[in-house]
DNA sequence: CACCCTATGCGAATTTTTTGCATAAAAACA
DNA sequence: TGTTTTTATGCAAAAAATTCGCATAGGGTG
C-alpha cells in the first residue's frame, strides 16, 4: 500500500491537513504510530523541502499563477535517487530546460515528458538540496 | 582540483594507462598513496561500472567518434536502481532504441529524453551487469 | 521583554559501509 | 582437461555515517 516510513507519512499528513506548527504535526504522527520529537520533525521537514506558506506547511509546490516561468510545479520523491516533478500539460519540457540550464550540482540527469520531469540525484542528502535549488529557480 | 578519493584515482589511472589486471592497478594506486587490496579494487571497479575491453579496463564511456551508433555515451549510476546515460543533444532517442531492442535481461524499463536516458534496474548486481551489456552494444 | 515556534550542537545509540582475509568462482591458456 | 591467472565474494571486524532525543539557542511577534 503506502510507504510507511516517517517522511512519507509527514508529507501525507501535510497534504491532507492544515498543519500550522510542528507540535500539531507531532500529534498527528503519534496518532499514526510515529512517536517522535519536535527536533526530528524539524529535520524531517528540512529533508522534505517543506515550506510554510500563510502559516501552514505545504510540500514543495508552486501553485498556478505563482511563477511566471511555469504554470505549476509539484514535487515528490521516489526513493533516495529520484525527484518527480509534475507540471500542467505541455509544460514539463520548458521547466526541464530551465532546470538543465541552471546546472545544479548534484543532478545526475533530467528527463522531461509532457507533464512530468524525472530528476536523478546521487543520494538523499543531495535530494533535499536539489529540491530546494529547483524551487528557488521558479520562485 | 581533483577529487582525491580512491574511486576517482582509479578512473584516472584507467584512462591514462593500459591496465590489464587488478594487480597492476594495485601497484599504480600504491604509487599514488593508496595502498589497498585486490578485493577492494574489485569492488571499486564494480562501483565505477568499469568494463574490460580487449584485455584492458576502461571507464563506462564512449568517446566522440568511438562508436558509429552514437555520438558519445557516458554512464553514471544513481542509487542501486537507476543508470543514467548521457549522450550528445538529440542522440538519446536513437541510443535508447538500440538498448530497448537488445532486450537486455535485468532492465526493467528505459526512458529517453533529448540527451539523457534513464534505465531502471532491479538491484546493484543487475546494475553492474546491465551497464556492461549496454556498453557492449555500442562498442 | 515574554511568548511561541523552529533550528541546532552535542553525545549516545544504531545502522550502514568499508575493508582485508581467505577462499571460491571464473577465465585464460596450455 | 588440468593448471595457472585473474576476479568475485562470504564473513567478521573496524570505521564511518546517520539518527535521535535532550537541552538550548535563535527568530519572530506582539
């Protein structure tokens, strides 16, 4: 079914609920069997590249109209070596070119389809860094 | 300047000298301050995806003009399940087709963009084998 | 300042990776 | 096929990296 590691549960909770602080998130996680501390949550959020917008956490994403360079952009990670980006139909290539040109250290390769981009990275540490750099490009 | 870890030194030595066995490589490394064992070298070569061609080791890469089928080809691995191949602009599709047609056992799927190909494999063992088979195709 | 929220240095515990040894497996060659 | 050379690997110890909680520092807001 679902990936039961803590990071993915956090992403799931953030997408499904309005979470305004790490303590609330802690409670949600506890309800799902992950009893951890605020410290760890802080570090997890960093790894996920989660950002706080209007007081609530959200997974790294650019909403429609938020950027002039792409119609929208949502990121998820698949394992430690892949970042999956979704755009609106027909926008992936343009976004892919922007990413390629930025020559971000840590990116091993990029492939864009119609509305999806795969970005290969070397490891989990790189993954978090690259994610942040990509979103910086479009912000 | 250069990365001074053992893996990059090995790649450098292999590119600069005709190395026909791991014992010779061991000697070269010793000369450069890396006193290690044949076991480790064997494992390093595997990590690098180094292949033996005509009795000599070479890094997984096809230089411009070296193959009639592709302009150039360089491989890296991203984790245990992905191989990332880079070609010159516009060449990835042609190379991808060649790989697909070869029906290499162990390849779970292939996607080609403009100058990049992602090859999904099941695990690290498969990864090394597949890498060798791919380069055999273009040699 | 007082309060709330988040980030981080540190050390302990855990997990992962690396390494050499011995040896098995494979390849090369007679 | 038998012998030799070359390469791969199971295993256990050592080394390195990661995870985690605690305590606390830092940031922001009123």
